[in-house]
C-alpha cells in the first residue's frame, strides 16, 4: 500500500451569499465540500445505507429478549412504542443539525459548530471519541449477532455440536474481515449493494409477516400480549419496564448513519435529513407490525426466552416447520451481514473524518484516501482491527462484552443529545445558519429539550442491572466502562491533543447579535 497519498489538510470551502443578516439568523451559508471522497450516493442509496444499519425490525428481533424478561409481552410492545416516540424527537433534532452542518464528522462536527469558541475544541474532541467508540461497538454488536446466529444454526441441525465462545469469535472475525474487504476494495459497489440490502430487508419483513400470520394456528390472546405483565427480574414492575425500555432503543440505533456519508452526496444539506426521516418512518412501519405479529405467534414464552436464536424459535412456533424457520432465519442473517458492511463503512468514514482534523493518534496515517479505490482504507482497517480485538472479550466474559454493547447505545444517544443541549442553551436562532431542513422556533426547542431529558433519563437507567439480586456473573459494567472511556479520553486530551487539536476547519462563531462565519485551516 505504498501508493497511499496523504490527505490534504487544507480546507477549501465556498461561501455563498444568500441574503442580508437580520441580527438573528445567519444568511451567509458556508458550503464545505472536501474533494477527497467521490460523490457517489443518491438520496435513495443514502436512505438504503441508513436503513441498512438501523433496520429496526431486524435489530429488535435480536434484542427483544431483554424487555421480554423484564415484563413479558407488554414491555416488549409498549417499550417499543415509547422508544419509537422518543426516537422521533431525537432524530428530528439531529436531522436539523445535519442539514445545518453536513459533514462526515457528524455529531462531533455539530458540537464544534454550536459550542462557544473557547470550549469548542475540547467538546469536539470528546464527542469525536464517543462517536468513534460507539460506532466501533455497534459494528461489534452487529458482527456478534451474525456470528451467534450462524454458529447456533449449525447446532440446531447437529445437536451434538456445542458452540464454544472461541468458535463464535472465529466466525465473528471472519465476518468482520469479509465486510472490511468489501468496504475497502469494492467502494464503487457500495451504493448499489446498499440498495440491494434495503430491498432484501423490506422483502424479508413482508415475507416474515405474511408467513407468520398465515401459518400460525394457535395464537396468544390480546390480553396476554398487551396486559399480562410477567416480571421475573426482582425489580418492581415500573422499574423493570423502564430498564427494559433502554434496550428497546436498540430498534433505532445508528439513526445517524446517513450523516457520515454527507461528503459523498451532491446535496447533503437536503438529502441527509430526508434519508434520516425516511429511515425513521420505515423503521416504525416495519418494526411495530412485526413485533405485534411475533408476540401473537409465541406459544411458549420460556422456550423463546431460553433459545439460542429467539427469532428462529418464534418462526418455528408459528410455522411448525423447521425448513421454513431456517429459511427465514438465514434471510435475516443475510440482511444482518449487510448491516455489518454498512457499520464498517460508517466507522471507517467517521474515524477518517476525525483523523483528518487531528483527533486520533497518528492522524496523518489514518487521514489518507487510497488513490485507486478512493476510500479511507487506513482508517477502515484500523477500525476493523479494533473491532476484532475487542471481540476477544467475548471469549472471557459474554456479560462484559454485552455491557460494552450497551455502551454503544448509550454513547450514540449521548452524541445525539449533547449538541442539541448546547444549541438550546446558547439560543437556536442565534446559532443555526440557513438550512434546508428547519424545525422552526416552536417545534425545534421542544425536540431539543425532549432529547436532552430523555437521554439523561435513560443514561441513568442503563447503569442498573437487569435483575436483582445481582452476582458478579450478571453484573452491569456499563458505569465502569463509561468512567474508563472518559478517563482515557481525558488522558489523550491532556497528554498532548489539547495542543494540536483545534477541531474541524470550518467554524461558526456568533457574538451577541452579530453573525460571522470565519474559515479556519487546521
């Protein structure tokens, strides 16, 4: 790879005059379009890319067991409804920022732009690291779901085969390496591949829904699905529901995915918010009907809760056909692998953008674009290596690994809410430039305030163990991980990055009623 070229650190933004300043709104819109990455994504391929990662009905199929154990079917359903409403508010506020400041850096770039200049660098640095860590952990969780599903499917057809943790890790590593190779060496095929996965996911939803509804003979009563609360966690019913609600947020994890390919779109200010909104909409209209269908199809809750592949057991109970259940599970596995490819794309792009601004160790190495493949191969390979090494934790402790996965949900939601908090405190109309997607002076503050309060609330709940009394084996390590990662970020900052990291090359500063839009090279 000696033909790698160094990424140009000079930024060449174009300033477009769009009107006169009125003292409250920015009418000078700065468009920042780095020329390192080809603009190969359209609105549809961006939507496909975003939905491929979020894939609400698939994501919830892999994680509904936790709310099921924390209150039964009512927690699974009503927890999802609450998570859907909350995610709509959060996504709307985030999409407005994505329209105002389109950049592959996403949330760390948003935070930098809305923070007072005195604190913008350190805030952007912390947000950048939280984003990179969160996306690496999201990639790890997606790869693990695929690996567990593949290994346990083999165990279903070979009862004498007991999948060991190290074997699951080997499958996990193979999946990460394969997806990384696709991302690095077939970059021009990504938009078309994302569209294929989008169609495959939507067809999978329709086929699964129709098959389960058509073939089930004994269905649960509405009372069992919506009313009968079964709480075996040891917590009170209200507390158990709230703890389960945190996991329900996984259905809308990675809603920011489209933000991180903004520099590969011709009109990101308009199309990124559209893709995010459509991803949310399609997620809701797929995950809620699917959840209702599979909850009515469960005939043995204990069997589902103890299953190595819960969604396979649901298919089996609904259809009473092992070939049909296997076929549908393999379909899910295929689409989940597509989500892994998208996660690797996003993680690599985000690390590249952060390195381009000097936020990573050896940033000059990772802020490079391959001249032939036109992709950030160095950054992508580094992220893949971290994901593979991180997977070794699973061999030692599945509980510790799962705590890190909870950290991905928590970290991403923190990055969604913190820029909105700063924006709300400083004054939306004094900060935001003219943009394609604007929430307005009434809805905007509501979305921002709700996002802040909601994420603060679930951050606390994520630190609770899922059952009591708690043993070392099933302890919740999220709070320990939060402290550890925060400590490492601060060490990196005070260890030298505070002297070299100045944030993205584009800065918006506002003083009193005067709006200025200076350009700063880093």
